[in-house]
């Protein structure tokens, strides 16, 4: 009798689900998508043969079209970066600015699932058009982005042939859809300069790159410092982990100019 009770007890322990555990969840940056994911969460329940999961999320129609169906993607990653994608479809009439909660759903995934990334996968609109994501989340971990108003990690591209020396490139992380710059360059040529154009390659947390630029005008004699400071407008979802700063073009007072031989190099995390 004791053996029967012990066997039943052990069987119950092996089959009973363990306590739920929150997954490390994040949202993939999709700056050009008409649908923006604004919520992402998931729980896993370890079982004897894998893990059960529940996921939920929210999205927003960023307009100007009215969406009638939105497919939200849920990408699970294991310890080796292997990806498994599930999706949740929501239908209705979603006008610009509307925020919608996706109905929670569950399923089963591998025992070593570690991370969840949510993204907009597909959307249909009332005008008959359809949008599809051109990329899914990758297995590489997201790079940490700079908090609002703090300095973004910056790298200045070395350009030995440039008529200006790039001394300082400081950019604050976006706040209220604006980021600010603080630049310092020096005229190392033998001619007065009237304009300098600078490129910024901004790397976000998912590895996507966005480009911005700024220019300074004046009359900068040889050896003179060239200061630049400007607000740059960004999208409402902009968040960056690194910036690469490059001199694109220099115009001289005499009408001649210098241009960089290569385009700006995207920053690497």
C-alpha cells in the first residue's frame, strides 16, 4: 500500500506544472511600420517535456490609414539563438492612434526557451492595401539603448584626408521626439571654410540604423574651432545604443569643396 501511495505521489510531482516564470521580453524596433507594438509579455510553465507558454501584447495604429486586421508576431529564442515564431491575429476597425490589446493565447515551446521578442508581422487596411514586415527579430541580444536625455555612446570616423579635424561628437538620447547635438571640429586646412556637413549613423537596440545630418555655416579661418549644436527631430519610438559621426562635405570660402570618399559607416554595438 505504501509503495502504491509513493508511486502516485512521485507521478504527481513529475507531471504537475512548476510555477510560472516571466520571460525576458522586448519589442523589435520597426521605425517604418504602420503598426507599432507598445506591449509585450510572456510566461512559461516548465513541464516534463518542454514548456507551456502564454503571451499577450498591445499594438497601436500609427496611421494615417484605418487598419482592419493586424497580425502580431511572438518570436521565442532558446539558449543558442534558435527562433520559433507564433502569431496572434486581431480584426476590427482600428483608426489612427487606436491602441488594441491582443487576446492572450498559449502553446508549447522548447525546454530551453530564454527570450521573447514581439513585432508587427502583417496588417491590412480599409483601402485594400496590405503591409508585411520585411524582417523578423534576430537571435542576437538587443543592445542596451541610452536613457532619455543621456549621452549616446559615440564613435568618430577617422578621416585623415579631411580638411577638418572632428574633435567632439556628443548627442543626447531622444526626449520628446528630439535629440540634441554638441559638435566641435577644427579647420586644419590652409583655406577659410564657410560650411561643414556632418552625418550621424544611429544604431538602435535591434541593430537597425537610421541616418541624420547637421551642417555648420560661417567663416572659419585656418586653425579656427567650428562649433555645432542643433535639435534633431526623431520618431516617437526612437531609441539608440550608439552613433557614428562622419564629416560628409566641406565648402571653402573660395568656392572649392571637399567630399568624403565613402559614405557614413553604420555604428556597431
